[in-house]
């Protein structure tokens, strides 16, 4: 699938940028058909612009990724965050967007904590005065159950994290992510 094909689209989707979007027979029954046919799906996502504006305020952004699971992304993210935060003059925010296996809360020793919501959004959990973490693990009802989210639902949660995590306070924001299926 190309980047302009929604994750929940029918198999032969022409893509939202196509003039045929929502109008050809392969679009029949697709949950996005009306949005594609009306042109709504071609409009820019307002969340992405808001997130980009927020990220511009962050001086250093570090993304820990790998196409393979089990290679130590979480360990690297945790150790790098702690190393950066060893300098008490530096503020570090760690955003755990490994939706299917969030481990940062456990690795940082704050797994029993809960996120609180304020007028400014979700308040991340303080590991120490200059190191905070935000993870889906803090939002789960049962932290022992696996979270199997894909596509639009997963993307919506990641966008929500990036919209409400108080990025402006952190010259370093690290994000640890799971491999893409």
C-alpha cells in the first residue's frame, strides 16, 4: 500500500490523492468511501501541523527505532535518557510509543504510577526532577495484557501523545518505537 492509502481501505484502493478516490468500484464498501469521494480525505491533517509546531520548540529530538523487535530499543532509550538526565541542568522527556509492548515505565521503575490530566494535557510521570516519561502503560486498565492496536487507532494514540505531552519544557525529547509490521 502506498502512503496515501488508509490502513483500513479496501484491497485495490486507488489512494486518497487519486481523482478516482471513492468513485470507482473497488471503493464500494470501504469505510473511507464518502470521505474520499468528497475530497475530505485529501485535506491536510490539522493534527500534523499542530504537532510539527510543538516539535519545533524542542531543541533535540532523538528517535530510537529498528525494523526488528528484540534488539534493545527500549534499553537504549532508557539508558540514553538516564545519561542525558545525569546533567541536572538538562530536562529530558521520554515518550514510549511502543504501543504493543510498552516497557519504559517498568524499566524506569515507575510502572505503578498513573497519568493525570490537567488543563494543559496529560502530565507525564517524573522519574526524577529532570526526567519524565509518558507511556501507554500508564493508561492501560490491565497492564499485564498485550495491546494489539494497528492502523488508525494506533496512529491516533501516538498523535494524542504528541499533542498533549508538554514538549516545550524539554530540550531533549526521546521517542522509542516498535518495528512496523
